[in-house]
């Protein structure tokens, strides 16, 4: 009931939230903080349970949960709140958003200045340096270790005569994958959408070939026209050879391909996703689920396998109760009671102590641990800010749609996209010079 009331309160107060204000102090001295995040039901439940426990241990502190399922809707709302100086006190963020957030101003608390209130010793210094620190300031903490992997329905693969233990490269992804649709015209090997094609499949395909960042730090392309044409041609083969259902069907589920009836009804064998979402997207076939690495070309100059924070947590610098927010983060990351509740709801736990506790007490699903381990074993380049920039991802997605739906040939799509990218990169360079 409490969870329902919290959710209802969020919706009823949405206009007040957009209008301004972060945390509040009542006349009786009680403090109310706002904590926002996105995710599935299991993450919502676990996070609300941690909040409830913290409130019971800290009378006078109330934490209002503001949560959503769709990450794009969450991002749009959050950036509107940032612009209106109405962002929550404690905020879940995503790594690709950070360059834009930093450009918006001095919005987040430097947690290096609050080490008397929070223990960060369990986090990997190298991981923090790559994803949480900017100009020496620790603005975020990772909620978990996340990686892009393939989640497999072994039953569907075996029915088509495919070995679930196959080590995938880009060629056998097609030659083996097309067997699923050949065996059963209602089924397909790979379930995806235009966004995943941009961020996971084609970007990785290109990085493995070039060994470069997708977009270079000097505001130049990390690939040639020929590289992009080849990637578009590979994508077309996925559709033409029946590895993926027609683009007119799968593109209807942009940014929510796990909701595609093909996947929900166990008529697709493989999905490429973050290991933090394995349990959500495979709940209907856990008894036959497995994980493996994304395809890696035999002559890859870099694996391109992305290992990064699941999400990031930060404290709003405009919060009226920064110290209380930081104390909650310390509880969230370090208290064994909170760790036991959260388990792997945000992927593999980010601190050494939390991971050890979860493994010792069997609180982490073995598939999630396996996914993190196999991805880390093949971890590739740490994607730079430009390669993760949302505007460039959106442009890539648009041209993927255009080529896949026949509005452009691969050559035309490559030429048009390179022209747009070149112009945008020049604009970014001018803004940052």
C-alpha cells in the first residue's frame, strides 16, 4: 500500500515538481528528499524496500520515490527538471548523458568532498576514473557493473539445430542464425530494434574493424565511408536472410524491443541487452536461458565489448539537504541490509564487499554473474563521450531506419550520414574550442 501511495503522490505532485524545488523541511524539522530512477518492477520494488528500511532507521527522514519504466521518457523529464532547477535530490543517471549534464552547469555534488559521510573505498578506482570523475571531481557513483551480452533461449536454438555454446562472430551469426526462421517461419533468431542496431550491433561491428573510437576525441570520424557502407550492408543481410524479422515489424518496438510479441511469446532465440536486465527479459524462459558474448570478428582490432556502469547515482547540488542525501547513498551502497534487498536489481553490485556478500549468500543470479564475467574477459574500448553522445546516436538510428526500410541504399545512407556527422562534429568542435 505504501508503494502505491508513493507512486500516486508522485503523479499528483508532478506539476509542483516541474515548477521548482528539491527537498523540503517541514516546520517540525522533518526532511523530505526526492529520489528518481528508471527500471523494471523488480528494481522498483527493491529500491522502495531499501527506502522504507532507511526511513525506519532514520525517523524524520522521508524519501519520495519517483520512478518510471521507459528510460527515454525518464531522460526527457529529468532534463526538463534540470532546466527548471527542479531536479530531484538523489538522481539515477546514465553514462551517455553526462557530457550534456556537465555542459548545463555545476549541477552535481562532488562526492570527494563528502568522504566523511560516505565510504567509497569498495569501488574500483579505475572504474570511477573512467566513468564517474571529471576534472578530478567525483560527481557520480556506479550502481553496478553492466555489459552488453547476448541472452539466449537455448530451446529455440536447439530446435533449429544450433549449438547454444557457439562462439559468435558476425558471419556465423547469419549462417547459423537463419536456421531458426528456416526451421519455423514464425520464429527468428535475433530480436532487436533500430536503437540496438545503432548502439550495439553496427557501432560494435565498426569498432571491431577499425579499432578506433566511433567518433574521435578530435571531432573526426573513427571510420571511413567504406566501413559504414559495409556495416549497412551487413544489417541488410540480417533482414534479407531471415535472421531478424522485417524492419517494418521490429522497428515498431523502438527502445522497447523486449516488449516485442516475438520475444514475449518465445519466438525469438537471442536478444542483445545489458546484463542488468537479464532477469527481466528472460523471466518467461529462465529454465532454458543462457548468456554469451556478442559477436566478435576473428580479425578484430578491438573487441568493442562494452563494460560500463549499469547506471550512476548523483546528488543534486541544489538540494537543501546534501549531507542527508550522501548519508542515504552510503547506506544504499554499503549497508549489508540494503545490499541484501537490492541484490542484482541494478546488475552486479559495484563494490567488492557487496559482490562478496551476494555471492556468499546466493543473492545474485548466476546468469548475471556469468554475463559480467564473460564480458569483462573480452572488455573493449572505453567509449568516449562523443561515441556515446545521444544526438549522434539518434542520427545513426535515423539512417539505420532509412537504409533498412529502403529509403536509401547503403551507399546513399553512408554519404548522407557522414555529411550530417561532419557538420555536427564541426559544431561541437566550435562549441568546445
